[in-house]
C-alpha cells in the first residue's frame, strides 16, 4: 500500500511537471508568433541593422521649367532605387535655352551644406556633378569629392559646357579651364561631342566625324585621367551615336535611330540613368544602351504630344520601365 502511494505521488508530480513545461512552451511559441506577426505588419526585416538604399549626392542646378538638371535626376534616381541628395548650384526660372530666364547663384550655400553633411557623418555611394555656374563652384566640388569620396564611391561628371559647337552663355573661357580639372576625378565622364572638344581643346566641326577623330578625342579624355568615358550626340545619317571607352579597352560605338528633334534635358536624362546604374554596380555599356533607348522612346512620345521643344522630353510616364 505504501509503495502504491509513492508510485501514485510520483506519477502526479511528473504529470504536473509536464503540464508546466507545456504551458511554458506554449507561451514561448505564442510570443514568437506575436513577434513574427508584428514584424510582418510593420514590414520590419528580421535583422536588427537593415541596409539603407544607395545614396548619391547630385550637384546640379534646379530649373523651374524645362525638364532638366535636378528635376530630371531626382525622379530617375529614385525610381531606380537610389536616394538622390541634391546640392543645388543655382536656381533658374527656366533653363538657358529659353529666350528669358532668371538665375540665382547658390555658391554661398554650397559650403555650409557640405559642412553640415560632414558633421552629421553622411556618406555617399555616388557623387554626380552637372551644371556649375562659376569657377568658385568648381573649387567647392573638388573639395566635396576630396571630403566624401571613398574607394567605393562612384564619381560621375557631366561637364555641362555647351552644344552644337558652341559653349553656353554661362560657360566662360575661365570656367572651361576650371571644369577641365574635374576630368581626372571622374570614374565616368559623359560629355557631348561639343563638350569633348572643349575639354580637350580640339576644334569642333559640323557634319560627319571620322572614327579616327572620335578615337583621338576619346583617348585624350582617358589620358587626362577619366576612368570611363561616353561621348554622346555623335551625328550619323538617320542616327545618333554614343562612343563608349575605358582604359585598356577599344572604344565601342552604339547607334540609335533618330526619333525626333534634339531637345534640352536629354543629356540630364542620360547622365541620371548612367549615374544610378554606376552606383548600383551595373555594366557601363549596357547602361549607356539602356539610357539611349529610354531617351528615344521619350522623344517619340514628346513629338506625338507636340510638346514645345524647350520643355524637354516627356519622361514621366516611362519612369516605371527603369525599375
């Protein structure tokens, strides 16, 4: 009888212990399910330190009307998954191809912005440089690159200097000389044919360009220190060419059929796509091809809509195709 009592007591204790363990396991399971549900509802990743999107500082002007510069770069970089951090060099009512425009130079704001970014320890995966309105701004950009460039930072220079064989009204001889100092800083340089001539001090001419002439321009820019170069807007019968080159490789010519008239802002669209792809680590030549096809598509639609030439290209409805 005493043995039966002990056995019964032991079995009761074991049953109680198993009940407590099951309750504890059930509570822990419920806790995990609640945490997983909360994470799902708030879209929180499982890791404690989520990776931030790639970030690119874009140093360029802001024009209120005309689809160019920062009003082009911000949506394109964003839709391609790169955070666009604008550092405006000037504010214009309209870009300089319009018969009337106002311009507010923002040189005095650039260094304070740069100081704040550095004090807050911001870093950039890319630095893109476009329109610069003064020699002082070139010096500020050189300082910006020295401060923020790392071995993983892609620097893209779009030397906004001129088109159709002539410098823009804002690009003086002195400014042209200063901008040449940016060439060795460029991982990617994106001049049009006129700008390639201005950067290398070679004469520009209308009409057909021989491959020898173009290769000479390309080699001169690479010799100045640019890592990769694409010379845009090269005229061919019924087509526009882009010559891509990099150190140690033979230049490659990419051609696209002309789909309409030349328009302001297409260079900004082009450099924005190339910039985003560079920051994301995508292939250079494929990026140039993608940018050219995108612009062709935009020009075709803009012509169909009969948009005035100075208002640039209607790219907005095609942004999703860049994802």
